[in-house]
């Protein structure tokens, strides 16, 4: 799969990640995915949700037919919910075919929200997902497929040890020379 990505930026800090998404019926041929008829919806991104979800209004608008039923655990107990197969179109023409989604009754947080799609960990874990809040501005970026391992600790250690010589004391405080302690870890 060729890498696909998008980035959204917000002035100020945001506490809910929302994007516009397209939804279509799944195509029988993967090469036809971008020619499918798409309907636009507002989606919330939720790292606490195992599966992606769509509301009953999306099901009705696209006239979807369930492919199976699953059990969903909620605060109200265990419920049977319909499962559907769809194509999802994220910003910047990022397309994900054949996504299984669970039907829910409502996603809106308040009366003014029109949230109809929830992007869960089933989609998020397909790629690289990043949120930063530098200078009180939120930057949200997603790339599929995953291409790098993000390790902020390793990155910070590289910056800290950039000007440490091999024979200098190791910055970890062990008392050993850097070359005999963490030098091999930091040079990678």
C-alpha cells in the first residue's frame, strides 16, 4: 500500500479530534474505491474505542445491510449491535476499504454536535497517529500504513547527548564514561 496521510491544525488547544470523513458502500474491486459514491459526515477520533462506529442515521442514509451482529459492552450492559462493511475516506484523499463498523444509536456529545462516525483503534492502529500541542496550537496527523516507530524518550536522549563526548561522564549519572554506558544506545 502506498503511504497516505493527512494533517489538521487548530489555533488553540482542542480536547476533541474531529474530521470530515466520507463513507461509501464497499466496492467489490479495490481499484474502484475512489470512484464510489461518497456521503460526508463528521467523525470523532477515539483512542479509547476498540472498533469504529456509525450511527443509525448513517445506516439509513446509505441503506446499509448488516453483515453480522456483535456484542458491545456499555455502561448500560451488554448489547447486540449490527456490524456493517464500508469504505472510509479520510481528509487528503486517504481511503481505507472494507472497514467493519458497529452501529450505535448516538455519538453526539451535546445537542449542537452532528457526530455520526467514530474512528476507533481498529483504524488508528493501521498507521501512525500523532497529536502535538506546540505553542498552544493543536496539530493532528495520521499516516497509513505505519512507517516509523515514534519514541519520544529516545529522541529526547539523542538531543541531550548530542554534545557529550565519548570520554565524558554519561548523562545518566552512573559515573561511567559515556562510551562505556549509554553511547551505543544513543548513536542509533
